[in-house]
C-alpha cells in the first residue's frame, strides 16, 4: 500500500534551494549521502486537474506538468515572516476563489507557490469557504 509521496524540485542551483528549504523554511531533513538532503514536508493533499495536451508542444511524453504549492493558515502573516527572512515574492497575494495565492522566488530561480486555502481539505474537512 502507498504510504508516502516523494516530491522533486528540479533547479539550476540545488545547493541554494536546499539551504532555503532548510534555513528559511525550517524544514527538517536527512542527508541521504554527499549532501543530498531529503526534506520532511508538512501533511499534504493531492488535487487532479485536467490539462489541454495541445498546450504542451514538443515531447509526446510530456502530457502535463506538476506543481508544488505550500499551504498556510494566514498568507499575509506568512508573507511578512518570510520577507523578514529576505524572501522575494514574485506575485502579489491574489484571491482566486479557492484560496489566497502568491508565489516566491527560490534561490535557484524558479517560483514556489504559497496559498491559504478556502476550499475543503482532507486535512481540514470543516474549512468553510
């Protein structure tokens, strides 16, 4: 039976992004060897969204994409806390209807989404919109 999920972030600067997750976000990790950190993540949920294959030109093997969104209880407070640690945000907080969404810049250059959900969640089924 499946008992966990393993998420991978591909980056141009793995060392800097690992330091960010360890030092700025404060996620616990283990060294799997040669400095290859594997991080513990908070509880997670999985959403399955449709995609238009025509919007993914190139490889026939690429039929969609995957994204990591970190969740929080108060996005404005979390943004303030992370800005205090020098984190740069690439998008303003936006109300999407399903949550309050923003994105931050990882040291390796990619974006990482952060949102305060308003939708029901298996982690918190009683959450009201």
